[in-house]
């Protein structure tokens, strides 16, 4: 049965593709914050 309970890859080191943690759930909020700051800076730079 597709999409049932327990589907999907394991989280963290249990997943064989886990390497450095850059794109983990814990860092997604921080990445979004940095992107927003960059957008604001670019908008500010265009106005100058």
C-alpha cells in the first residue's frame, strides 16, 4: 500500500545520504531567515 504509515526515508544518520546536516529540518528555518535578509539587502541596494 503506497503512502501508508511508515513510508519515506529514515531521518538523520539512519538515511545513507545524510552527510553534513546543512539541509536538515533544524537548519531550514535558519536558511529561510538568511534568504529573507538577502532579499531585503538586494532591495535596499537597488534603491540606492
